[in-house]
C-alpha cells in the first residue's frame, strides 16, 4: 500500500499560515502535481520500484 500525504497541496489558508518558503519556490503543490507521483507509481515505468518512499514534496524534505 502506498499513501499520499495531502498536507503539501495548495490551499489559501494553509499558504497564508505557512508564508513564503524559499526551498519550495514560495508555493505549494497543486493536487494535479501530487497525482502525477501516484500515476508514476501505478505505471509500467515504475514496475521495478518496490518498497520505496517517493516524496512528492517539492524539495521540502530535503530543505
């Protein structure tokens, strides 16, 4: 099972609380960008990916 953390997606209230974060390019992800990570994991291109955590967080975890 793979989970998608939705706390990195854009909403006006969350963005206002967070304020600008240079590591994120001063923006949060659009839901479609999160979906692209899930679609990759479900695709044939990821057929050899096994037991990996793939952060789709715009660099937040690396900052």
